[in-house]
């Protein structure tokens, strides 16, 4: 078996992505079938059962490829960040619709009618992508049915100009391993979600982000950090809100917190060690 990163390549001992056939030996290969996430938020799990660790989340409108379905679970690779895992089959749709808009607030609702009192409502998170068919008053009518308050949407190509301002929207949101929404998120999920809202591609996990994002700063430059700089530890990442304050989803506060970087450095040293890198986008 190849040493390819199984987080980013659909490789198992018994099955692999057909596109990897030239570099991976496997008993079986699958070409994969295109699917789209139809649930507002779909847990992506390490193994195909509900008690398995959530490794990330896929949001409504995301495209993926399904390599196998079995007993209600789909083994998938997400198109956007290439993450691989298991999603409940009923959270996916074979009928794909090209998204026209994205949710541009931390959370909004899909209503069954263009009326704020209509029930039941379906919550959908920031960066969820939807296909809009038209407009009814203050509501956008969706191609797949339902209505969203139009002011909560932006065209897919319309991005935020300050990804740190997006991070700040999530202050006090609870910490959730693998999470990517206002219902809960983790440190790298906060960074990915915020950068994607600003139109910047971002890998999922902290080690991937540390390798891929920005240009390195000297580790002795803590006094010259600025808004938007990324601070990495082994297994953790935070975003500078200004020259002295860090925003990060963390297990100490069990939430997204803003605190002096000096406080975070002193505390985190006991769990993660010293800062491993500073990056400027």
C-alpha cells in the first residue's frame, strides 16, 4: 500500500480511487460517482458508524465523489479540500444543482414559504451553497424548494474582504472536534471556514494549513505580528486579531475565544509545546 495521506486520498486496504491506480496497489478500484451534500451539515466520520470520530463536516451544496455505499454509509472524497471519510448516505443527493449563492451570515434558515413565521425551518450555516431560482419579496426561492431571507445570501463569487472579521463572528461558539459551523467548530475549522468565506482555498487540518498557507515569519517576531497572521503549534492554530490578541477555537475555553497571545503561549506550552511557526497571508 502506498504511503499517500489517506486523509486526502481515497485509499483503503480493500479499495482505492481509480485515479490512483498507477501509484497504489489495491484489490479493487472505483471511479467514484458525483454527489452533492443535501443536508445542512453532514458529519464526515473516520469510520462508517455514528459513534466514530467526526473528522470534519461537509456543508450543504458541497460536491463530492462517492466510491462505495454500504449499510447507509458512503465513503467519499470532498471536492473542495479533498478530505476523505464516511458520510451518512441520506445526507447526499445524486441530483446536483450548480450553486449560485452562499450563506454569508453565521447561520440562517430555509423556510417552507416566504414568511418568517412559516414552519418548520431548517438551519443552514455560513458557507453553505444553494441554487436560487428567483425572488419572492425579501426571500430567495430555492431551486430545490424552500425560501431563504435574501439579505443573508451573497453570490458564490462575492467574497468577504477581511477573513479575520469572519473569525470574530464566531467568538463564544462552542468548541467541537471536526466542526465547521456556529453549532461548534475546532481550531482548523475556524481558519478554513473564515478563509473560504474570503475566497481563499484552505486545507482542513492544522498540519496541512501550516505547510500550505502564507509565508513564514521569524519565530522571534512575536512583537511584529499583525491582524491576520497565523500562529501554529503542533496540533493547534490561531489567528491574530491585532498585534497582541489571538482568536482561536480551543479546548481550554471549550469555545472560540479572544485572548492576549502572551496568555495563550504560556498556557499552550504545557499541552502543545512551543510555537512551531508564524505565517503571514
